């Protein structure tokens, strides 16, 4: 399937989906504290997503068993919630969630500190978030896709961290994963597609404090850093317009 251009009606629905997801993330931020389990977070997420009239898009996606991904410390993404995983003071936790509203998807991730965290962990979270904003400066009609990728990579590496290579952002709409793939690094060849108004993209830098290499655990989902360093994730669903990009999943 080619890259889709959304109609006004579709954009409205994606705005609604994004607003709901942004609110779920705001509420989740308030419950992050030492002692809760990743399963507690999953239960709340599913409750709030459904209460808003949405479907949690991750649940059952390629067999994924939960409504949200909860990835702690060296876990980069796709951590599966369980009642055994407790949050401890000083941890960092990445929450990735997706919703479907009237057939349209939104996908967003945030990383939080649990209680007091050290300054390097704080810096990792801030650099990851900032890299998203540096990237979307280039999310403009007429630019090339990899202008976004390059900006993210350059900023992250200038701060002494690395971008994960094995996972990428993506187009989004009726499907969670649409074309194009959106790397957070500049690929060896090409410039990427030319951006057009009406494209909706999930931009999602995944940043490691150490090296960029990752492994997948035995559960076939959880992605962890090979060197055991911390990782952070920040993601929003955005719309390419005639002017500034519109961030759909941030209120
Ligand atoms: Co995504």
C-alpha cells in the first residue's frame, strides 16, 4: 500500500483519536510512582481508552497480549506488562500506547522518571523528547522524509547518546503501520519520499544512553539495549500541513 493522503474528514477523526490518546498519557503520568506494577498501568490504560470510546490498538496486534507497552530502564520498547514488574524509585519507564477511534489510529509514547532519578537519566529523557521536536521542524510539505531522520540523529548524537537502528517510525491512519518507514537515522541511500499535506506520520525516536545495538528477549517482544544502558522513547502522531506540522497526540 502506498503512502496515504488523508481527507478532511479523516484528519478530523485522527485529531479526535490523538486528543484522547494525549489525555490517556496525561493521566498515566500521574499514576507513575514507586510500587505500582506494569500490569496496573496496563489495566488503567485499557480502562481509560475504552471509556473514551476507543479500542486499544496494540491488544492482539501480531499476538501482543496487552493494551500498552511498558519498558523499564534498559528495555527500549515493547515491554509486556506483568504483575511481577514493579516500578522502583530511580527507574525510568517508557509508556507506548495506541488507540483506534471510529476506524482511525493514533500512536504515542512518553518516558517518565519514577520518583527521584539521577541527572543522566533525566538528560536521556529530555534529549529523546527534544530530538522529536528537532525532527519535526523538518516535517514540512516539500521536504524529504530523511530530513526528519537526519535531524533526530544529529541532535541525539551531539548529546552523546545513540539512536536505535532496528526499529523505525511509520505512517499511520486506518492502519497502525502504514508506509513509509521512518528511521531515526539517515539511511545510506536516498532522501526518502517528498512530504505532502495530508500525510500522517508516527515519529518515534528510541534513544540509548550507550550503544545503539539491541536484542529481543525470550518473550519475543521486549527490546533491550545490548550494553544494559538505559533507553528512552518519545512518540507522537503528526499531520503534514501547508505550514507547521500539527501534533495530533499532544494536547
Ligand atoms: Co509507533
